[in-house]
C-alpha cells in the first residue's frame, strides 16, 4: 500500500504544481473520469484539470497518496461525488469543492442494501457495511446524460465564480456541453424506446439512473463492486432474471466478471460488457455512452 502511494506520488511529482504556477490557471481536481471529462469540457483552456483516479483504476474506495491529498488542498476546486470514495470525501474542504450529487435529484440506494443492513447474520460483516453506508442515495448519477447536463450547468456557474476574469468562456463552454449531453439524452431516449425486454441485469448496480431515465428496470447485486456479494442476494437476482426471461447479464472491464458469469450460468444467459464510465474509456464519455446504447439495443432487443 505504501509502495503504491509512493509510486503514485512519484508519478505525478510536481507536474501539476509547476503547470499551475506557470500558467496561472485555476487548478481543478476531478475525483474520477466522468467528472474529469465534464471539468475539461467546462474548463477548456482556462483551467488546469487533473484526476485523482488513474486510468484503468476502479474508483470505488480509492486510497489517496500524500501527493493527492496535497493537490486537493492546493486546488481551486475539487469536483467529486460524495459516497463513492470515502478518502476523497474526507480530504475535500467545503468551500473549495463541488459535490456533483448536490446538483441533481438523487435516487435512493437499492432497497435490498437496507435489508442487508438489518440482517447482520446474512454473510456480510457489519463493519463492511458501515464503511459503505455514508450516503443513502445511489451515487452513479453520471450515467444519466440529462442529469449530467444539470451538473455541467451548476459546475459552470461555480467555475465562472472562481475565475471571474474568464467567466464568459466558462459560460459558453457550459452551454455547449449541456447541449451535447441533451442531444445524447435524446439519442438514448429514442434508441431505448421500443425494446423487447426492459430488464437490465448487472452485478455492479451502476445503471440505476440510466434505468430511471429510459424506463428500464435494473436488477443488480451491489452498488459497490468491491463488496462481496451476498449469496442470498445472488440467488434472489438469479430468480428474478429467470422469471423475466433475461438473455444477457452485464459485466464491465475493471471488475472481475466472476459474479456476472456465475449469475449468467445460473440463468442460462450470456454476458456482455456495459461500461459504467468509472474510468477513462477508449474514446470519451459521449462515444462510450453511444457504445453502451448499442450494447443495450442488442441485449434488450430494441428496434433501432
Ligand atoms: Zn460504481
């Protein structure tokens, strides 16, 4: 752990500081990919954006190195979502941070999470649960582009206020970003309007907001992929998936596909990769969401 922290520190050593000092641009620290993408769109050439979660790293429960904590302290603004990364939640300062979850209407965390809390004997330890029970809502807000458009607008106001000399630039880019996200929302809305199945089965329940927005039903195991799935919940989901005739169980590249594979074999379904955008995709947020749309259309039997 220490070695990893030191390696991280060595990696980014001084670079952000030097750049910020050289350019005089406000430094914005984004907690993980979708917030990085959004900050870059809104900040453009007026801000220096860095990210805490390296590409290819699963952001849930990220540990912070000393360098990263210092970056947060020195940044003009840290953009994060409370409830995903407790170390980030602890490191941010209220007047220099933007919690994207406060910008939108959130959805409650899955009902079965609460059940698990009451059933201490049901496999998962009390400690483990307490660690993740920081917030009562589902934190995966970025998977609904319409909500992300709202976040963009609020973030733009915040960045314009923090750097008034360039306020107009932030406002222009914010309007452009919100328009891009609204267009993407319409593509998804049309593309998912007529599907044979509406049930989205996934091990990592990252798609609650996508399901909410496009009238799909997410059936999943846990909000945090680093948590051990409870056998009771696993068999409950398998039963539901079977009764709904589900043909595909969704998995993702940064999390072990084991749980999804076990589930798929119990249900007699295949697996497909749906990107929760928690780390940088091959393209960007918009292209990865379009890929997700295609994957969903195939798996759920939607008319194009
Ligand atoms: Zn997640």
